[in-house]
C-alpha cells in the first residue's frame, strides 16, 4: 500500500535579481547615507552659545525647532528643517527597501541563479522579519523627523526607540541570514550588535553619562551604516546581473 504525503512540497524558485523593483529597493536602502551629509551641514550652521559637541549633544537637538533651553541643554539649530527632512528621507528609504526587496532575494543575498525553497521555514521567516523590522525602523525615523523633540510630544521618543531597536534587530537577523552568502555579513552583524549594546547601556543608565551624544551615536550610526552596507551588497549584485543579462542579449 502506497503512502500519500500530507502536503505537497513547496516548489523551489529562483528570485529575480534583474528586476527594476529590486534595484530601486537596494538604492533606497543605500540612500540612508545622506544622513551623514545632512548632519554635518546642520552642525556647521549651529548657532547655540557654545559649539555643538558630538560627544555631549543629542542628535535630536539638531532638529529642535526653537532656540533656547530644552531639557537643560542650550539648543539653537537654524537648519533644523534640513535635519528633520533628512530623518524623513532616511526613513522613507528604509520603508521602500522593506517593501520592494523581496524575501526570496534576501534569502540568497541577491546572488544570481540561486534557488529558494519557501518550505525551508527558517531562512524564509528570517527574511520576512528583516523586512518587517526594517520597515518598523524606517517608520520610527520618519516619526522622529515629523515630530521634533521640542514640540511636546512623546511620539518623538517612541520613534527614536523604534529606529534604534528595530534597526539593530534587523541587522542581527540579516547578518545571520547572510553568513556564507556575503563577506559583509560579519560587518552587518557587528553593526547590529554595537547598536543593541549601546541601546541597552542607554536604557540602564538613562543616558546619565558624561558623553550621551557618543552613546546615542553608537545606537544610531551603526544602524545607518549596516543598512547602507546591505543596500550596497544588493545593488552591486543586481547591477552586475543586469549587465550580464544585457550583454548576453546583445550577443544574440
């Protein structure tokens, strides 16, 4: 008597690593690097009574709308609109990446011609969670940009926590998923680990330390760098495959 399988095995498929959707998604994530240029410009225009100090100044002080005393700190950022716009653009880039980069593509780290089996739950679920966490982090930094620290709303703090926590978690999951698939997996893992460790330190100390600006940047900078690295890996591999396909089509 032959046995009948309980379920039909999932059919393996090869993710499309040449689509415009994936290419736009990769560049959207890579665009988060604009944050560093915007921050440098805003710091250069700082008009407080004392020069802005990266070690002691909070990142959100750069987006404060009003000049004066906020939470015991003297803030005055004439280019606050630029900083807040940068937060929104950064968040939108991550949101677009989360929407456009497929789970299948993330499973194989955008390597051309590699098959994916949706029936293998762990890699597939990991890729799905990377997208969810990245989108959450992106939404958080959009909130940070739309609701500056000095408007009297708790949404700013909530958005910042969403960015730091979900961003670090996304990098840790992605780094593990990409082990043996990309040489940058370890860098992505380190970025996630540093950010999460800094976030835990900030929570335990309530940021009551000599250099809160340094600690906050250890929460945020690694997320930006890790996300940009992931975007770069995907963009390079998709671009290379697109060139190969065009070259092959031209020979025919």
